[in-house]
C-alpha cells in the first residue's frame, strides 16, 4: 500500500476542537471540494452538493440548527454535504465529459441513462438511498483531502436537517446527509480511537 494513503488513514482523527484564529482561503476550499468529487458514484451520477459555511453570520446560523455545537463556529469551514435526489435526471449532463473524453461512447451513455431511469423513476426510496451513498462517499473523501492538506476534520450528524435545509435554502431534492467541520487543530482533540479487531468484522468466504 502507498505509504501516503496509509498514513492518512492511520493518522486521521475526528476533531472537536479547532483553532478559531486560522482560516482557509477560497482556493483551499475549492481544492478540498475538487478532491472530494473524485469519490465514486453509481453511473458517475455525481449527485452531491457541498455548501461551505465560512462567514461569521453563516456559522452562527448553522450553530443554531446544530444544537449549539461550538465547533461549527471555531472551524475554518463547515461543509453541509448533501446528496441529490433524482440523480438520474441529470445523468446525461454528468457523463457528457466522459463521452467527450472517449472513455465511453454515446450508445453506452444512452444505455446508462436508460438504466438509471429504470431504477430510480418514481422510486423516492431508492433515490434517497443513492443520495445518501454518494454524499457519504464524498464526505469521507473530503475528510481524507483535509488530512492530506495538513488540516483536521470532524464529521457531524448532530443537526436538524429541516432547519439546515430552511436556513441555507436547500431544495427539496437536496438531502443534508452530514456536516464536516474542517480547520486547524486546537488542543484537546483525542487521538484516533481504537478499532475492533479485524477478525470481528471480517468474513472471508
């Protein structure tokens, strides 16, 4: 295994304490999201949305719908990571660059679009499942990108989804899956917590 990715995985922590005096540039935020969007999605849907909460006002509004958690204020940026419903409706657009790059031809692209519609049309439960899967993979990749940039991150599920959607003008198709706070570490963060032995979670058949 490449030692760099091994180190990122073994050193990553879930941070609760951030240095409020240190910020991130727009370029750094854009690079974090660029790297996050290298995560996989079914059919290359790319059915995610990242809202970067960085301004003082926006942080306070997010704190109010995140049960008063101070880390969303102290972190340099907290991302609202959303999965998008009805991903199949945007698939032709999402995979057009793949066709243009010659990776797949138009006939295959058309077959993917047809299969996607067949699986997701009029099936909100499957659409939501797909949204959550995609957003979760994007969020994990976002955290690893942060680690690779010398930052720390903390995934958060402690928030009011309806409140977040209202406060940040999310559409009915945007499912807020998790928050990811990112910034520079402050004293008090725990090391990575021990994991269960592999033998307890692995079955080889």
